[in-house]
C-alpha cells in the first residue's frame, strides 16, 4: 500500500481553448497535399454520461461536463440560464471514456492520463491529487464513502486507489487480484461499515470486498463458479449493498460478509445526482429542476424548470479538434464518405466544392466501410452488425442531426450473439459478384476466435461461418477476393479485449466461395502476429502487409510466397482497428499508406518507392478517387488528400 500527499499541482483556468492559434497544418503541407480539416468537429460525453446538474459559487444553476474529443478530455462549465461556457483543458494528454464522480462538496473526481484529478466546481480549479499506478490508466469505477474518501478502480492493472480530501492523502492500495488479463473494476459502492465492494470483469466475473483499514480483500464468487462477464454491485433502497455475477446469485454484502438472498432490494436513487449523471427522470439541480439532456452535435442543453410543463433549450458552444476517423470509402456519386468513432458519425466530402457534411449515427464506431451495388455498408463495433446507407437518400433530421440508416443483418451473430465472433469488425469486403458483403473480425470481449458474416444484400440472407469453420483460435483481420470469387483471408492472433489467446502465428487461408470451406492455409516465414491487409493486384497475386512492417506477395496458384521483406523507410503500419492501407491507383500501381509517407509498389517488379511525405502522421485510409489519394492524419482527426499526378517529389 502506497500513501502520499497529493501533488497540489493547480491548473490555471482557460476560458477558451486556442485551437485557432495553433499554426495551420495546411500552411506546412508540401505541394500536392490538401488539408480538408476535421471530419467531425464534435465530441461526446463519457460512457454512461458525464454531465452533472449542479450550482456555481453564487448558487446559480450550472452544468458541469467532461467532454471527450480527439482522444482528449476537457471540462465544460455551462451556465444553465445563458449557455455561457468555460472550457478547461487540464494540461494532460489522454481523455478516458468513463464517468467522473461528483461529491456532496461540489467537487468532481476524475482520472486523466496518469493522474487522479480534483475539480472544484464553484472555484473552477483543477488539481492533480495523485499519480495512478500504471502508465496507461483509466478509472472505470468510483465511489465515495461516508467519510468523504473517494475510491477509484484502475484499468488495466486492477489497482484500487483512494483520496481523502480532508487530509489530502492519496493511497494506492495495490492490485486487488492477480490475473493474466486486463481488469475492469466497476461498479463500486461502500456499505457504511468500512468496506468497499466492486464488480470485476470481463474474462471471469468476480465480486470483491475490500477493507481499507486492514487491507483485507475478499473474493466472494468461488473460483469454480466464475463465468465470463462482469460482477455487479449496487446500493439498495433499504441501505444494504447487493452483489451478483454470472454463475453466482444475488447476495447481500455487509461488514465484509456475503449472504444469499432470493431478490435484491430495489436500487437506491439517493446518490444518482452524484454517481449517475444520466437517468430516465433527468439529472436534478439542487432546486429540483432537471437537466433532461445535452446534445453535443447541436450544442444544446435541455432544462425542465420546477414550474414548467415543457423543457426549454439553451444553446452553448465549445471547441473540438474533432473525433477519430476509423474508415472511409469512395461513394457512387464521386464523393468521399467516412465514419468516426465515439461518437459514431458518418461524414461526406464533396470534392468539387470542398463542402463537408456530418451526420450523427450513434455510439461505438464503424470500423470498416465498403461500397456495393451503389450503397455503403459498415461494420459496427461493438454490435458486430452490418448497416446500410444509401447515398442517394441521405435523409437528414435537422432536429437530431442524424442520418437514415438500417441494419441488414439482425439476429444471432452480432455482439452478444452465440457466439460473439465479429463484435470488433476488422475487415469488410464487397464481393465481386455485386450482391454479397462479407465481414470478419474478433469478438468484442474476452472470447477467442473470429468468424465471417456473409450477407446477400438482395434477399438479406446472412450466412455465418463460425470460428470452428475457419481457424478456431484466431480472428479475421484482412479479406481479399480472387478473380474467380474465392476469398483470401488474413488472420490475427490478437485476443479480444480482456481476453488471452493461445495462438502465436498468423496465417492466410483460402475460402472456396461455392462451398464456404477452407481449402488451403499458408504461413509466411517467420509467421507474424497479424496479417494487417490484403489486396489482389497484377496477375491475381495477393499483396499483403503484416506486423513487423512485413510486405509480402503470395501466389495463390502455386501456394508460394514469392516475395517477403521488411519495409522500414516509410514508418510503421497504419490503420488501427481499420487496417486498410493499400489501394490500386492510376496505371495499376499499388499505393500504400505508412505512418510517415505514401509509397508506391510496382505490381510486376514488387519494387517500392516513396511518393510523398505530408509532414503529419498518417493514421488510416485509403481512398483513391480521380487521381487523388485521401487519407486520415493528425491523430486520426483530419482528412487530407494528395494529387497523385504531381511531377515533383521522390516519385
């Protein structure tokens, strides 16, 4: 157990973030490049909500919100009468997507980067009060006890930390359990008798009790009864704490003891204003009025006054660098379409005019987009579902800034299906027959083994190929179609979030399109951890990228790897959860996005050359339209393009 005084580092207030004062990337771009700006200059609340109804130093109604945008966290203070907004960046990189905690003292506690933060709402002061135990840390669960001590469960280490505002003592209580997978400590609650209870997920669920005074930890679910999922704890309306987990049952938790019960008491609402910023009845201000909602796209908050029958809207504003772009595709209308994540938006660039459109889709993100028969199809995390957009009928609801879309694959094989095998879609393919869309990936959580969903878009019939039909212990990361219609699939040994994988060597395999059977498997030598991308070029050869900056060429006719080399001069591989970074361009040449440069590969000689360097990190892509190559850069936030027929430069 590590105990220390808080650092006392104070962050000075900044009323406006000065994004505009930063020199424009466009001013520094080499010839041929164009910066089209952030695709979706918006943000979102943290998962579970982060907008609290409270008051300022004068007792006037105030909305405090943690804004998550561009992988960064910001704190907003919104006047509930005027909409006047103050925005503070805490001076720490890394936002984190989980809700903060508001206490009775009108202070907010949050994890940001490697720090536990304290925000004094009336004073609008931000302070770092303790350094978290691991470099990549997030506080997923939090609570405050009867003495005002704040507790936070840290991902991925599984440590519990606490902070006592009265004494300014910050304590790292250490890892509560030793597991070989990332720990989700959430939710958390105290019992008034000196114990802190929390649920554990995801690979194997558990319910823990921790006694800070003695340092004792108790695990209540027997090891042989633990199942995949998450433990649950909650405060009942009767004042008792209740816990449950898959494979266990409801128990009353008191003084460190767990007693089975038939049914738990109804959940208490006594602390919802502090720990649950989003409720069906709205988030109450101290005077009884309610914050009914916040719309970060339209930049409005909705307030229901105590004497009003209908809510009213107040407009506010904020700065955002944009939200990350995961995927993009050329539309049938000559426009460029793409999708962002957290929140999920569909955006459109009209190259002829430079106009950008931005529509809200929902939560999560569309990891991949493909065009098939005039419509755009996307694979959505973490549902593992396939959605359809019709560019000729992009109805926009101006009130909700949402776009018309529909699911073409409902049912048993999406996220929470049996099994979940594509909850994290890595690869999508518009089959050359013009009527099928194929999607593959990994499970969203814990499980091992990815499958394929094959959707006939004419009759909307879905065929599911389960992991045991393919490679049981590996996911699907890349897809390509051979001239005859058979699929070439690239696998990954990476496990789903919070899971562990026993596979160590990724491979490629051929799937017979008619029989839907695997008819051949091959491994590059040495075998990589993941096959990142595949594309068919030249005379039916398969060009591939793999971890370790491997570039290889596979001949499906002979089953031989005819070329294999490590390519390092252009920077690392790109793509993230959407690892499409190769595309065929003018003259049949193959263009590849690396982290630092665009490269061109001759499909006959396999020779590669640098085309251009944008001077900003390249993150994802790739679309080639009218001799112009489009990609995402600058932290996955901005859309850039490059004119491929430039006469200057390395090419």
